[in-house]
C-alpha cells in the first residue's frame, strides 16, 4: 500500500525519534565502531544511496521535479518509503544530492573537453572533440537538465549551476582566444558568448529527440557552429594559421 508522502515523513520522523530515545542506531548502514563492521555498513549505505539517486534520476526525467514524489522514487528503487527516509528527509534533499553529483561530473566532463591542446586540431575535428562529450553527458543524464532548469528547483542547485554556466563560458572564450589568437578581445568575447548560446539552444533540440533524429540534430548543431566560426578562421591574417594548423 502506498503511504501518503506527508504521513510517511511523520512516521519516519517518529521512528527516528524513538530510536534515538532508546539509544539504537537510527541508520542501520552507518556503522557502530566495531572492528570491520563500519566499513561494510558504510558500503551498504552508499550502495543504497546510489540506488535511490538512480531511481530519483529516472523519476525526475519522466515526471519533472514538480511531478516527482518520494513515494514514486521509493517505488522506482524497489524499497519502502521508510527505507528512503532513513537516508533523505524529503524530495528536495534527494534533488540537491543528485544535482551536486551530476554537476560534479559535468564539471569534470567540460573540464576535459575544453583543453587548450585541442587547438592543434582543424575546426571540424575541434568541434567534434569538444562537443561530443558534452552532448553525450546530457543525453546519458536527462535528469541534469530537469534539475538545472525551472523556478521550482532548490535554490542551492540553481546557484551552483549559474556558477558552472559562468565557468563554462569562460573556458569557451579561453579556447576560442587560443584557437584564433588574432581575434580582437571584444569580438572574441562576443563570439564565445554567441557560440555558447548556439550550443545551448541546439542542445535543447537534441534532447527533445531520440535515435536517428537525435543524431541528425547533433549534426545540424555542429554544422551551425562550424559555419558560424569558419569565416573567422578564413579571416585570420595570412602567415598566422589559427591554432598553428591549416584548417580546411
């Protein structure tokens, strides 16, 4: 029988309070200091958290943040609501934990993509090398878009995403300046900003489709950005090849 979310929270809180009163461990996976036991219990707890977050990602992706509930997440994870409340007090806490983990992975993804050594590549291959991992991350983690858009999302996620947004834009400009060193600074800033906006808009279209149609939109997105940047490559003064290479 599905437990109403509010009642489940109250029951979980009462159960936790009772355990604290009797001196029992409120988290059976937290460990109790006995040799050998804490490590196994902690591993069990981490596995359960990972299970719940994976289920939450699926529910957020299919129902949106507002449409998701702790009951639905527990059901998707194959556990009782009481088990979920041992680890997370509410939906917001789950969203924050999942959002932080996804943003950490996103930071690692774009950090590896925006590497200055990539400027040795021709423009088309440079775009493949930079954009492919970014697109793949978003396609593999649709909950990332759900948890970084919308006024109902917890503020801490929104603030961290804004910081990531600013950092990614900075990395875009740094890479562009290195690839086109003769480009005036003000134009490099505008071009980086426009390229970033084009990518974000195109990514929304990519995420709305699947299969062959998604692949077609990925090609369109790359083509749009290539055609936007390619004239700048051609305008590079003679004798100063962009990025130190000849670009087709």
